[in-house]
């Protein structure tokens, strides 16, 4: 994998993403020189939440259906309750997560974002963490749960909550540069 200043990172999200979990990693990655693109089900601007209140909007760069694993070095999955719950019913989103996992490229999911890892059935036998309310889902999907704030297991990086954004993003950067 390239150094982070040569990397292409894909963030996948839709309405209801937790604002800091998309904008935080995006800003850190861009500050380090990475090219960061946002994929969503359509090119219509998507709405963030800050906890449960409306936040900023952002316009996606491409649709999830048009995103190709070979064009990117890593995938970031922000949380928020609504965002991953909606995306896990989108076959293109689930297939894209599975494609990144099968290519052994870094996949980073924070807060409720690991719901997409559950839906893609890629957590079996992996160590992971998440927001506390979805931990049973991870366990039922075969994950070994950790109480650590940020967990790295092979090409998977998971984190618990918005306050973990910086450590989560640093773990992602290390994973991109290590491969």
C-alpha cells in the first residue's frame, strides 16, 4: 500500500451519518495528503446528525454502485444509527464492503458502522468493538468482542464512539501504510 499521502480512501455513507465520524476522518486524512472520496446511494447531498439533531450536509463524489474496490486503498464506514441501518439494506453497499474485505484492504468502521460488517458477514472469528447497543449483533455474527476503544484485527479497524475518531483514523492510516 502507498504512504498515506499517495492513498485513495473511500468513505461510504448516506443520510443520518454521525457528523464527526465522517468529517473527522475526512479532515485528518486530507491533512495527511490522502485523496478522500465519498460514495452514497445517489449524488444527492446527504444529511449528518449530531447525536440525534440535524447536522451538516455533504455532496457525494460518486454513487456506491459506481465505486470499485480496485480504485481505492481503504474503506471508511461512519456510524450514526440511521446511516448504517439504511446502507445494510443496500445490496451495492454490502457487496462493496465484502469486496474490500475479500481484497484484504483496510476497512474501518466506527460506532454503528460495524453493522455493515455484520451484514456483509465478514466478522466471523475477528476481534471487534462498536457502540454498546450493537455488540450483541457483532457477537451473533461471530465476532470476538473487545472493550478496547479502537480494535485492529488484520485489515479491520473498529471503534466505539465519536470521541475515538482521532485514534480510529490513526489506526486506519497505519493499516494503509502497512499493507
